[in-house]
C-alpha cells in the first residue's frame, strides 16, 4: 500500500505498537512490557462468522532495520509471525508491505477457507486506516 508520508514517518508510526489499535480494526489492545520493551501483549476482539472472536498472544519484536523493516513472532498464545517492510517511493511517500502468517485456531477451522480473504480484507482496511493515521501524525495532529 502506498502512503503519502515520508518513510521515516511511516516507520515511526508503525513502531508505536501501543497505537496500533487506533487504526487496526481487530486489535483491541497492545501493551508493551515495562521490564522487556521488545515484548508486547496483544489482544484481538472481533465479531465474525456469527461469533465473538477473542485471542491474545505475547509477541517479541525482532531486531528492526530502521526505516526498512519491523518483524515479530509470537511466543505464547495465538501462534503468528509477520513483517512490515517500508520502501521509499519519493521524498514524501512510501510503500508499506505487510506479510503475516498465523495458525488457524480450532474454533475457526470450519470456516478456514473463508478466513484468508476475510483476514486479507481486514488487514487492507487496517493499512488504509494507517495511511490516514500516519498523515495526521505527520501533520502534528494529536492521536
């Protein structure tokens, strides 16, 4: 997804893990562990497929590459891992690429075939909201 902010702004916004629930529709909370800032506890809450879906996990942010890559993997809870990559498009815009993998929870196995397009749509919505969030952040608008 193309975002109309400099790569440094996009990277800084995405690095603010506790702000992710403001723009990612299915993430309800992210709390960074005070004693271990590379670890964070995530909660997901969403109504889909006629069910209230709730999961949580502990994730470790791996060593980032500033203005290029943020990546993580879960240590407990919902098994998942992913990466966000940032590519310069010009002096005031960039492209963000999100890759994400997860283990389908047992509760959702009956709808597994519908889960991939559903999740991709949610992530696209989240990145669209991120683009708006990042522009506000860049303009100095409070979160």
